[in-house]
């Protein structure tokens, strides 16, 4: 077999991977801009997955129906898990391998972006605390139900009147996370490409 014969691995060459990663960066940038402009912060598919993670977070702090850390943590658990879940993968991808290199900084930044999008969703939920206009999972609005997480949390903490201010800070942090993640992803890929070109 000659050296020029195509192989199955051709589709995953560094050159192809570079183009795919830059295409992903462009997609994530577009999705982030769309989410921040959307009143509900919706990202197709991702938002549905995040809703499931959010609901799992409530159950995580209430195994077998027992609120092991108290009712407040059960309520907070949904939003907390939603934001923290992608960060687990960030830690995994940033962990160094046996040869001292990190597994995949680019993949870690994609997960930071995901966490930022989740924080945006939480910020929108928080901002709705007093207004109660968002539709909840049971089909009712916050004004029609006592199941609005952030109304209950901020009422308990006596911060309800500051809901939009808190949400504003959350939104700002979410934006910085998305911008930072995309920026680091670009730098990481560019540096990697330069290293391959020099080798």
C-alpha cells in the first residue's frame, strides 16, 4: 500500500480538527449572542437538557423525599446544580495527564461557556421573582404558583426587592464567562496551530 493511499483517519487530521473547532467557536458565539438577546435565554436543545439538570438538582438535595440540608438547599439545588454541572467537566478537561499536559483546554472552555449560558438562565429566573411572569414546569406562572424558586429564596433571605439587581450581576458574570471561554478557546486553538506549524 502506497504512502498516499487515503485512510479512515483522514477525516480527523489536525487540519480538519482545527476547522471544526473554529466552526464550533463561531457557533457558540452566535448562540451566546442569541441567548443574551432572547427574553428567555433559550439555546436550542441545550436549554431542554439544562431544564432536566435543574430538576435533577432539586432531587439531589432531597433523596428519598428527605431534605437532608434543609428546604432552602432543595430550592437552591436546582439552579446551583444547573450552573455547577458543566464545571465538573471543566475540572476533568483541565486535569493534567501523566505526561504533565492538560487533557483538553478547548473542551474545558466549551464547558465554561455552557455554565455561563446556564447562569444566564438562572439570572432570567431570578429577575422574574417579583414579576412572576415566567411559565413554570407545572404550566402555571410564578404569580399563580408557590413553586417559583427564586421568589421563595429571595423572600427567605429578605432580598426580594433586589431581585433585578442580583439578576443583573448574574447576567454580567454569565456574559464574562461566555466571552472569556470563547476568547481562551480561540487563543488555545491558535497557539496549538502555531505549535504544529513550527514543529
